């Protein structure tokens, strides 16, 4: 069963704690992405990685960190420096197939800071 | 700077009617224009996509119309059904750059 998995589905964190969100894909996609979704804000890019061991900041990278040690995994750490971390976090991956460049999303993780 | 402007923010359509969502872009280097459908609490799902060398693409009840000179593209949902009620996002990208998303349109189809 191919696809993108994110865990956990719901996550609760106390203020001042770091937390790591998992994203795994078995689609053999080269590129992976993390987005944050808030009501009325659409999808905002946090970090992306086009290849293993390399990643770039997106539009709202402050307070977040990532790693890309394996092609299939792209974990996101929400650090205590992120002032308003409560949001819905979406992981995505993409591959260029015959110039189509399709991107697919995981089911998301809802993070709530208590 | 928002590179893809989506309208309307919300839309209410009668069952059986046509839903139309519009997007405008500024970057003429964009070469791929997908639409995503998202249900509450779920990740967005790729619905349909178009490249700028065609003016229209149809898949079932969903059609993308593309106007390169006006730098606009739109999603038409024919015979709209209550099950189509969701949030729809347009997006665009150039080459291998990350997708740039519109802010979304919440569609409600009422019986």
C-alpha cells in the first residue's frame, strides 16, 4: 500500500517543549515538503528537501528544524522557539513523471500546545 | 507577496449547479497548475492539473480553464453535489520549485 504516512494524527505539547512530527513515504519520491495550515491562511511552506542530506527553508521556517537522512523520511521538529505552534501540519512528496510534476499530501498531524 | 490569488473565499451553490473558482497568478514562469480538494481534518488530494500549452482540461465533472494571456485559471464543477462540499486550493509552480498555493475556497453545496 503506497503512500505518505504521518504520525501521530493528534499531538499535544506543553509550552517550552520540542516535539517531532514523523513523515514517511514509500513512493520513491525525491522531493519532500512540510506545510503548516491555519484557518483562512491556506498552506504555508515550512521546509522542503529535493534530495537526501539537503533541505531549504520555506516561507515560515523560524522555530522549526528538519533532517533528510533517508529518501523516505523527512521528520519535522517544532522547537520551543516557535511562538504559535498550534496548527495542522501537512507533509507532501513529489516526483517529476513525464513532465507532470505531481505532488501528494499525507493525512496531516494536528498539533495543540496546552 | 502572494503569487497566486484565489477567489471567492467561500461559495454556496445549489445541488446540480455549476461551481466556479478563480485563480490569478503573476509569475509567467509558472508551468504547472494543479487544483486540490480538502475535506475537514484530511490532507489535500490532487484533483486535476493543467499545463499552459492547453486551454482546457476535463476530468469527469471537473474542468480547468486556462487563459495564459490573462494569467488566470479556473476550476468548474458541473452538476455540483453535496459530496463536493470541501475546501479547494489552486496552486502553481515553475520547474522543480515548490508549489505556491492560493488561500483556498470553501465550497458548500446545498440541496
